[in-house]
């Protein structure tokens, strides 16, 4: 009886094992098919390179009495600006993951067409809501600043980078100020000084909002060749670390402290680039719409 019971038990175990392996096989096949479909979807998105449009309100006060700029929508030349953003870099030693940050320079172009008041953000890599929100706010501020009605125009921002794969991790909010400068300059027909770069969000009242990674962005701007780097008010500083070592017998004691230092002191020495704080989009335009780098 005992032997018969053991045989029955072994048969049940074998059947259960076969059933389990079959289920695992089916799940693996399904997962591989899902991954394949997902890859095809990503490739399709890369080819289309377009993010869905966002309706934008028209805040222009037509009774203000200001002169409305004349914009030629048949002009096919695209105005561009360079902006600085930051991206995280993950590294691992096999046990622990650490995150460092690096600045990167983006190229942003804008085109205004006859349309229905839409804002399009065009990138080679699909991005999140930060770029879209910045674009929408840029359009709103540009309308208020220039008194130019965009309710019957479509505004298309195209954003690219030297390494397009990096775009997936770029913080889009910090390019908002540059997008606004670009659009206002395009509507007003004013040139953009390519020796000036900036970072900072654009707020609903036209002020430039704070961002992170200023030191990394300043490094990227300096290597790019900028002579003036505009940052939000209160952020033209960096942390400089100094360390002292003392030996006591066979032991070495190291003490490190950090203190604030003007960022411009470092960038002028290394790149010949000034770091200047700004409060508003008007401040930014006063630097971008001139050929001076003083």
C-alpha cells in the first residue's frame, strides 16, 4: 500500500510539474510578444516624431491699444535658440546605484503657421508633460508681451539634442524661459544672440522660476561656447568643497567643508563666461536681443 501511495504521489508531482512548466512557457511567449509589440510602437513613435497638440487659450487684450506686430506666416525660415537642461546619469558598481547629473545643450526652433491656436512640441524622442506645459506657458506669455494674437495660429516647437537618446531623461521645465524668448523674438522680428544661453522655467506671470543642477548646466554652457549664462535669481552660486588632512601616527584624518562661492568666478576663469541672475522674461530679452556680451 505504501509503495502504491508513493507511486501515485510521484505521478501527481510529475503532472503538476509539467502543468507548471507549460504555464511558464505560455507566459514567457506572451511576454516576448508584448515586448516585441512595444518595440514596434516605440519605433513608430520615433518615425512620427510628434507629440499630440495642446489647445492654448488666447489671453490677448485687443482693446489695449498697443501696436500688434506683423508676422509673415509665409516666411519658411525658422528661428532657433540654444537652451541648457540637465539629465540624470545612473551608475552601478554591482551592488549600489548612484545618480549623478550632467548638463546638456538643446536646440529649439519655432514655427508659426495659420491654424486654430494649437501648440505642438516636436521631438525625435517622445517626452513627458514638462515640455508641453512649458510650451503652452511660453505661448501665453508671448501673446501678453507682444499683444500678438495667436488664437488663429499654430505654434510648433521642435527640440533636438546632439544625442537624441538623452532627450528621454532631460528636464523640459528648465527650457521654458528659452522657449519664451525664442517665440517673442520671432514674433517681434528681433535677432537672438547665440553667445547667450539660459536656464529657468517660465511662470504664468512672466517671471523666471528656479531650477536644479545650475553648476552642471553652467559647465555645459561654457563648453558650448557661451559668453553669458542666465540663471534664475539667487542661483548664481555653487558649493565649493575644501578638505584638510591631519596625520596622527598611522592614521590620517580628513575633514571637508563646503561653502557658497559665486559661480561666475569659476566660469569666467575656465570658460570666459559670465553667470548672471535674472528675474523675468524682460530681463532675459535684454541680453538675447543684443549683440553685446558685456
